[in-house]
C-alpha cells in the first residue's frame, strides 16, 4: 500500500509548483505528465520484477537440510543385554512419554518388573521397522522375555535410533520438512486462529485485518497487533535478511499478492509451516513446526496434544520472547490466548478448551548431553569424508547411522573421570589425561569413544590424535610372529638374561626387565604373561624384527615402523584407535575388520545410499591366534593383569595386555572379552611421568569400565589343529634334566608338537604319536 | 535431491550372461541357503576344558582334553566357576529366536533377489549373535552370489573357524570354499 502511495506523493509534492486548480488543464506542465508516466512505468516494471522474483524463488524453494546423525538402534529380544533402567533412559532420549496406560506410539508404562511400550516405527537402511506394541520383563541386566500384543510371540524388536547430532547448513537453519497432510489439523486451526483468520479468503494482504490492527494499536498507544497475513509472514521469513523499511514493507505486500496469484493456499500454508522461525538453539535456528515439536517437547508433531500445538502456534509471533524453555509463564499465557481464539471460532469444544487451559506445560527435559559426543563424531566425520564432501552433509538431509552405543557411551563418560582420579597421583602438576576406545570385539564397530577424561570433552581428541609409544602392547605381535612359524610353541624355552645389542652408532643397547631382575630359562607363554623384556628381545631377534613388523601390519597397523630391535619392546608410536585395530584382529581370531563408526547412509526419505557392512579378512592363522590367546588369558590369570581379578573375577576368562613406556610416561591396557574390546591410555599431555605402569593405571581404569559395561567372558572355538600336551612345569633348556613330577597342560598346533624329549606324555600315547607322525608324513 | 558425490555402495562384479551351468549352480546355491537356514546349527555347546592348576603345578595328571575339537574356553581361571553359565538367560519361548526370525527375512530377501538387503539382515543377525558359524556361512553364501568372491572366501573361512564340531556345517562351508576357488576369475 505504501508503495502505491509513492507515485501519488511525488505528484503531491509537485502540486505547489503547479498552477491553481482553476487554471485550464493545458497549464499542467509537461514534465509533470512525464514524471507521472515514468513513475507508472517504473512501478509496473517493479511489479513485474517482484512477480518474477517471487515465482522463481518459491518454485525453487528447497531448503538446505542438515545431515542427521543417529546412534545405533537398541535391539530388544529375550536375552538382550540391557537393563530396565537403561531401556527407560533410552526411551526418554527418544522422547517417549511415560503414561499410566500405553495408548499411542511413543508412550511407555513402567511397572516394577515390566515395561510396556508402543514404538513409533522407523525407516532404516534395510527396511521399515513397523510400529509395534511390546511388553518386556527383565532379569538384572538382561531382557528376560519379550511379548507382543495380547502376549503374542515377538522375537525381535528394533527401537528407533536416537538423533545425536546434525550437520547444519551454513545458513544455520534446521528443519524437519513435513507435508500438509502430516500436520495435525488442530495446528492448522491454531495458526489460522491466532495469525490470520481470513487466510482462506484474502488475496495475500488483508485490509480488514490491517484496519483492525491499526485501530487496536491506536487505542493501546503502541504496537499490540500486527495485521500481516500468513502469506506476508512467509515472505518476511523467506527474505529474512532484508532490512525493514517502508519500501520493503511495500515490496512484501506486493510479493504476497504475487504469491497468492501463482500458488495455492495449501502450497503457501505448507511453506509457512516449514519455514517459520520458532526458536534458537545455540547456533542452530529452529524452523518449522515439526522441528519445534522436537525441540520444545522432544516428541514428533503428531504426538502432541491440542494445548501443545496451540503453544507452538502462539510462539511464532516472538520465538525468543515466548520461549517455553526460558519463559514458561509467558508461553502459557500466549498458549491460552491461542486456545481462546480457537474456542471462539468453534475449533475446539468447551471441554478441550478448559482442559487445554489447565494443562501443565511439559517441555523437554534438559538432558545436559546436548553437547553431544564430539570425540565420537570426529571419527564419524573422518569415516564419512571418504565418500561425502561437507556440502553434501550440510544440504542434502542425509541420514547417517552410526555404531555408537548410547548406553555404553554414557556409562563410560559417567565412570571415566572418577576412575582416572582413583589412579592419579595426588601431587601431579598437570591433570592425568586419558583416551578410551570401546569396540565390538567381533565386528570392529566402535561402540564408545572418549578423547579425554571430562564428559562431552571437545578439545584435543586423544583417542584419535595422541600418538604415543605403545610399550609392551606390541609384544603380542612378536609372539604371534613366533607362533605362526613352525619353530615355536608356547613351550619354547626362551632366555631371559642380560643382553647387549650393538647399535649402528657404536653404542650398545642393554634392555632390562621392568623389575630389573633376570629369570633365566622361561617358557614362551610365561614370558608374555609376565611381559618379560629380555626374553621377548631374545625371541624377537630370533624371529627377526622385520617379521614382527610384518605381523604388526597384517594385524592392522598402517604406519611405518622402523625395524630396530627396540621395536620389540614397543618403540613404535600409535594412537589408541590404532591400537584398538590391532587388538581387534586378535579378538577376532586373526580376521581383521576395519574399525568403523558409520554403518549406513540414506537419503532424507530413507532410500539407502551406502551400507558399510562387516568386512572380514583373514590375516593370521586362527590356530596361532588361539595359542597366543592362551598366553593373553594367562596375563589375567597369572601375569601382569592379575590385579583385575578383584574387580572382574567373575568375568574370567578375559584376554589382554598391559603396556608401560619409558619413565612411566604412558600407561596402557588393551583387552577383550567375548563381546567387547577396550583400549585405555593414560598419560600427561606434556609427556611427563605419570608414576603409573600399565597395571597400576590403565588396567584399573579398564577394569572399572568393563565392570560397568558388563563384559562377557571369552568363549572361543578351539581350532581342529589344537592338541593339548603335558610339559614340565619348570622350563629347562636341557631336555635330560626335565622334571615331570610337576607337569602342566599346554595347547599345541598338532603339526608343531614339542619334541618327545621335552614333554611329560606317558608312553602309550608316545607310540601312538610316533605312529601318527608317520601317518601324517605318508599323506 | 542431488546424489552425494560418490556412491559408495560397492556394486557386484558385472555378471556376464549366465550359462545354464551357472544358473543351475545358482539354484543349487539357493537350495543350500535354504537348507543351511533350516539346519540353523546351534553349535554353541560350550565345552569346558580341564581346569589346569596355576604354577607351581601339581604332579597329578590332568585329564586329557576331549579329542573332538569343540568350542572351549582356552584357559579358565582355576578358582572360578566355569564360564558355561553365560549371563544370558535362556529365552522363555525358544520357538522363534531373533536370529531365526532374521534368517527368515534373509531368505525372503535373497529369494526376491535383493542380495544387498539379505547381506544387511545377515549382519544384523551377526551383531546379535556374532559367534554363530551358520550366520557367517549365510553371509558368505550371499557374498558368493554377489560374485564378491574374495569377501565370500574370507567370510566362509571365518565361519569355518567357528564351526567347531558341527560336521554338516563344516562340509557345507568346505563345499562353498571349493566353489569360491573355482568361481574366482
């Protein structure tokens, strides 16, 4: 309207120069006519341009959608490893509402022993998970039974994944676009009631509404009402960055008219529902009602009640002023205005109106973990960067399904700081830092990750970037290289005696055991269990350092390790994630699976784009890994990790290895059970001494975490080639002096049985074995 | 909506026109899948090996381990209860287990020719039951049908490493490994 006035006003301004009204017509100077003509033409051109602009922009209206990143979905079945409390925590993260009776999707009921729930269903990369009703009983930390509707059989149920993060577009706008038929009709009514009562009848601008608003404002002596239509508000939102001048106002009005000319009311309403700005969450702008429902109530739009929908409709006028999280009283007052309007219009019954006005505001609980999981997310972005550039992540609304186990991650974060504090020296100058990697011991999927001891820590990610010498964690590679060769068995006798190794520069390297003792003749398995440095160097030099490097690389180490003898004692630098990769291969019986944080990627509508399945490559002989594991289980039973028996005694057997570096700068532990693998590193960022060995530091943190995560004992299949033999308990290099009064049983590869001179097998089986040897030679 | 820069889903090796021999072999494979699913080897019987005393060791002879290779705990801690008592309680109604339910979906996906989905479902089952040799075998069969021979071979070897004393399954896996050997170009 103001725009229309401008040509008139220019005529008006020219009036004083014009002759008096009584003058004959031809006295109007030509330049006035010219001005009028050109103004009209300019105005027409402006209208045409605006019309073109609006059509172009609205037709091309396609919001940049953030990628949404999800946790691993919880699977429920009889025997599933989840406690009732952990399930309820998860449901609350999903925004499920606790109720006395489960009526609709997204609700649960919690009894003393039983949880009842109705899921929402979800479009996964491998198909649709339909919404179902389920009842669960628990037995401690496990699901005892799972049943469907009417106690029907239900074998398996996959809950929705939790959205843990978005990759926001550069605009900072976030939204969950919805079609009009997905919007509850009550919300449409509420929006029309409060914002634009004549929406379906006007043509973009509403003169009656403007007049009424002006009258109301004059009476109130200030701005109390706005007269702009939904269409005008949509325009304002779409071109939000424009300054608010009179000319812009005119432009908006014209654009609104043009929009109504070319597009239907439904199209305009849909755009409004998705475009309107409804709040700010850090650097993320909340647009559209569907996302606002999640943001304020933690639930999808279709699960909200009328009073909640009315509240959302009401805050559009001033999203920060009416922010229900911050100003609940203002928001409720505003909600009640909306409900009153709806009631006046007959949109809602008296009953709904009264109940709605009394309804208590129940906004989403501040979870506190809004900061997300920055350390894990860094690994996710690293995995994704191989296939997606950041533009795709910021604009295409991709759904990214990760391997993060929320329950596990939260447990690790809850326990870690306390566990580190428990081993930290009281007089430490700088705080002791840590990194933790937890993976699925069978698939290599990363379940939890900590880059520092503080919860939600987003600084230097030590799990990915702290490159430290690994100390004795390297030893399993030395022993595996030996056990793969025909010359070694667990009963091979090694020399744990002082040794001097000439270095290229002329000096001599003289390694020592941690306790500075020497042990003489020791069995190979014993040397690993007790982490004896001298015996390991003896073995490694016989096997050959390049062979050890090659074994390390087969297990999954990608870096360059210089084949110096000091490598045998861990003079090779790795990050905790790299260590986890190597131990993953050991935990999987010699099958390497690359560590992964991303499982699948789909489009915004759920079409699969990528699936990063379980890869498995055989890189070591399972029989040799089985023998190695015998010693790595011995690390817990008799060796350097036996201190963990106090904490994890009921979890045995487990397998693992301690690691300590020079001057106690790094304290490591890597270990695994049947289900989980964990690597813990402790150290100072300035690389000063921690006062901790692997056993007094990282092992204790590892044990605390694994107790909390309820690690399950190792149960591995014995390869067909394995045969158990009796050997003397006391190792002797000289077979003639062996003492079979004390014997023990050890597993051997049946092609590499110890020489009969060294065993304590009784004679019958001795002849059998000689015969067997001949038979096998004949084949 | 634009596609992402790259499409990272690995596509199976381009299949040349199928010869009748190949086709019959695929039918045979399908039959093997179905048979394998039906068998659903529950080979998780846990054999506990003789408990060996910690050093210093007694002279009394420890019993010989069973000659049959079976899933064992390598080295149980002497003083501890045997780990057969897994913390997982037995399902109340063992009629349909999560893995049998998923295997049924794997079968229908494979029958419908949707091998990618079949593989994804097998892996979902493996996440629930990662030491089930039969599940690894089913995944290996799908990889073979997808002509991803190298992965099929590794997956089959992993299945074999867990097959324990299940002779039927071992034979099936070995047959598959032979086929993979001859199927690799």
